[in-house]
């Protein structure tokens, strides 16, 4: 055991949680005798020095102690371990620091850091081809806020948008158009705020918009049409306010109005 190193680590851990001014420091015990040469052969066998000058202690009996300069280091280590354990139990989890991407994000998600939590720009995923798939979208898995708009248009192989599952706020618009393989938008289940219009159109395989169930407020318009497999408005029941107009066509039927969302 590297006694000095472990003692230093524990002291730093304790100081970081409660401040150095209240961290008990190791101090010589009352009446402790300073280190002096030992003649006990059992102690000689317990102390080793390597070629670099490092000293190693091997104390196998529980009643034996190690004293250096009048300090009982084993007891000090035990005291600090108990203190750190107690502080870890009562210390609140720190608020994570946001990781910000500045600028627009486009189809080349391989260059996007998966640690990012905020996009200060637009998310434009238009005509991405094979580059946009479920695996690529997972790189967006920690993003909670987009300060611009979101466009997901004309992606023939896109089957889901699960990678957006952490997204709660979009300050601009949300467009999801012309994605024939898209079956649902469950990846938007955390979205609670949309700062502009919502447009979902011409997604021929889209059968559910239940992923919008957390959304309560749309600042501008709501426009859902030409999604031929969509036969239910489940997912819009939580919306209490739309800023301008609502236009919804379910399946091959005509237009529904806001009163139909209740």
C-alpha cells in the first residue's frame, strides 16, 4: 500500500466536499514516540525498500500499527475513508455542465460530439441518404435543447428518430416531411416546448404521432397532412394552445380542427 499517496487522495476528496478548514488532518497521537530503529526481526521482514527507494509495509496482524513522524497512518486512513463515505452519502449530485455546439448541424453526424446537450443553431437533416440512420441519430442522444429549428425531410431509409429521445425544447420550427419509411415519431416523447410551427406531412408510412404526447404549447401553426397510414390523433391530447391555425388531415379523410383534439 502506498500509504502517503492514499492519505493524500482521501484528504483531497474530503476537502473538495466540505472545505479544507473543517477537514480533520492527521496529527501525532498524544504520547506517541518518534520513529526509531527497530531490532525486532518480524518488523524487518515487514518492511521492504525497492530499487527506486520506495518503502513498502506488509503488516498482517490487525493490532499492529504504522507510525511515521508520530502519526498513526493506518488509523488516519481509516478515519478519512469513513469521512469521505459519509460525505458522499449526503452530498447532492452536482448539476451537469451543458456541452454546447455552436452552429447548424447537418447530415454529417459522424463529426458531431455525442456529449453535446445544447445546439445553438438549427438541426437540418434534409436528403441525407444512407448517412442518416438509427445509429447515426444516436449521436444526438444527449441533446436536450435546440435554439433554432429542426428539419427532417426527404430521407427514404429513415425508420425512426429515437436518437432525439432527450430533446425537450425546440426554440424554432419542427418539420418532418417526405420520410416514407418512418413509422412513428416516438423519439420526440420528451418534447414539451415548440417555439414556432409544427409541420408533419407526406410521410407515407407514418402510423402514429404518439411521440408528441408531452407537447403542450405550439407558438405558431400546427399542420399535419398527407400521412396516409395515420388514422388517429393520439399524441396531440396534451396540446392546450396553438398560436395561429390548425390544419390536420387524417389518413385519406378531410381536415380536422382544433376542437377535434379533445
